[in-house]
C-alpha cells in the first residue's frame, strides 16, 4: 500500500485573500505541499446571526480567489461539512501534518468549534498553527502597550504571496477529493443591490476612495445618502478578510503623507484603529455576545413587544428616517454608522426593547457583520456599558439635520416621496387641509408613530441615568476601564 503524502492545509475563515495572509505565507514556507480549504460549516449555516447575503459574499470571494489561483494550477477546496468531518475525509487521502489558519474572534459557536478542533488535532497528531488577525491578540488580561503593539504590527512588512511551482495540490488532485466530499456550489445571484465579494472588488472600492471619494469623507460621514459615496464602503471586505486592515492602513498612511487635506484620511485611519480596539474588547470579553458587559445592567428588565419589534424590523414604525434606514439596510446590506446607531438606539431606548432582541435581525442584514464590532457597539448604543456617554438619538432631528431635503427618505419610503420635505420628516403633524392637498392620510398611506417619542425618551433617559449611580454598575465600570481602557488613548484619537 502506497504511503500517504504528508501535506499541510490552509483553513480559510475570515481571511479570504492571498496577499498579506500570514497563515498562507507560513504554509508556503513549511516545505510541504499545501491544500487551501474553505468549509461552509453547519454550525454557521444554521446560526441565526448569518444569512444568505453573507454566504453569497463568501462564495463570490472564493470565486475571486480561484480566478487568481488558476495561474498556480490550483483552487480552494470548498465543501459543506463539519470541520472535523472534512478533515477525516481528507486524511483518507493524505497525512496532514499542520493546519494553518488565523485566530478568529467570532461567535461563541466558533470558539467552541475551535476548542473541539484543538482536541481533534491532538488526537490525530496534527499541529494547528494560528496567526494573529489584524493585530488582535488572544489571551490578554489588560490593554497595557496594546496600541503600541498594534501599531507595530500595522507597520510591519506585508506578507507577499509568491508561491513557487508545484507548492499546491493541483486541480486534478483537488477534483479527486471533490468526489468524496460534499462540494459547495459557488453560484450566486447576478442581479442584487449588495456589494459583490472578493479581493478584486474590494480594491476597486478602496482605490476609488483613496483616489477621490475621500475628499468629502468628514463632511458627509453622517449623511445617510451622501455617505454612501463619501465613505470607503470597504467594511465588508475587511469583515470577511478580502483585504487586511494592514494593507488598507499602510495605503492610507502613504496617501496621508501627500494629501493636501489630511483631515479626511486621518479620520479614516482613526476608525481603523477603533475597529481593531472593539474587536480586541470582544476577544477579551466574549460573554458580551449574550449579556451586557457591565453586569450591573443585568438587573435592567424590559417588556418584550412583538408588535414594536415587527414594525422596527419591517421599517413601519411611523418615523421616516428609522424606516428608511431599515428598508435601505434590508435591501442593500449597508447604512452608515450614524444610521446604525440610530436604529439600535431607537430599538433599545424609544421602543424600550432589550438589545439582545435586535442582534440577529441586524447581523443578518449587515453585509459587513463582524461579531467583534457588532456586540460591543450594540451594548454601547443601548447605554449598558457604564463607561460610555448615553446617546438617545431623535430620528426626527437627525433627519432634519442630516437629510434636510429628505433625499434619503424619499428613496426608501416612496409613500412619502410626493410630500414636501417639512411634511416628510413629520407626516403625522399634517393638518386635514394639508392631507387633502397632498392626497395623503397618515395612518393609512404611512403608519402613525407607534410610540410617543418624547415620553419614551424621557423614561429611558431617567432610568439609565439613575442606573449609573448603582453600586454594581459603578464597580463594574471600574473593572471594565481597568481591563479595556488604553493607556495611550490620546494617541488612538490623534489624526495628525
């Protein structure tokens, strides 16, 4: 019986790129032939945080990878399976010495999966070598020197993908493996309003931003319509690893050194830093997936309302900017940060619903769903950290300020499009004469507000402000600050 060839495997997860992929680089330096593997895992296919738009983006990313790998006579082996089952089947053909991947800061199900895979590797005499992802570190107990380490990592040389001939299993060998594994069809819908996945598309967005779209970045960042052009729009490509933050960071730094107006690129770079900061926070305190990081807020009780939650999810709350933002998010997978914060604030404060009830709906809609951003931000907007300022967004005032001509609302709430802007923002205030003139009936053509925003805002503010004086909230706030506060916070905030 012929001895099995010893190979190494690169297990792709949220690092769907060839360049600046440390796991891939390490595998190519190992001296053994390499198989690149992606597994559509049942635990994620069945997880409520994920949706079809995410898997389509991943498939588009894999197709883009395969187009670039064709020159090297290989492709990604893409299967639907449990991870251990996939490796069991692979080991019928090859002896796998080392698995290379990155450290994933994901949902609890992926953490549990990783623990199971650690045991699997040990039992099967396989090594598992995990690389740091975007400067996030596992096993930290505090943030001492974290930013200096992150900045050093960001300025390190990029990993260059330059494989030699015959370093990969070839197409024929992979096609043989496909005969025994459950292969995933990578076909995706052509006509959608979602951004397409893949490194090639990611760099198209990044390059157009750096070339000219950044010029109004700070001016338009909070405007729901203008931000769709002026913001980078690369968050999905970072979330799924089509681009590394290090690649983007270094390109932004080069541009900043020559830009006439450095403020816009400086503000963009600061957001790359804060993105890593929040993911690191989630890495160090994973319990915030299900419970408030500040345990003092566990005693906060809210009454669930199916009708409120249904109206919010469907964009039928009677508050035009809220509804426009939700409908836009559902159809395109994107709204800017301010609109995301407003959606979360409206749900948790104005509707007085627990943030946990918003997690899966929002994660399913966000094309750039990143667990390390998602849960810390939801808790921050819900006012349940004890260390952040309480922000209760007024959707009417935000609409008047950031969408004064109702351009965004008209686009996504077409039943209001024939009204003049003052009426679009508050259609429920129209007089009977105005309703007759515009042939519009509040409550018939568009919902009346489902809550009294003034009254509900007052209730939320009073309860949450009073809770800041709770002994457990205060104690927990000190703990959180000690564990997560950056000693070099001022450096994180600088834009020069």
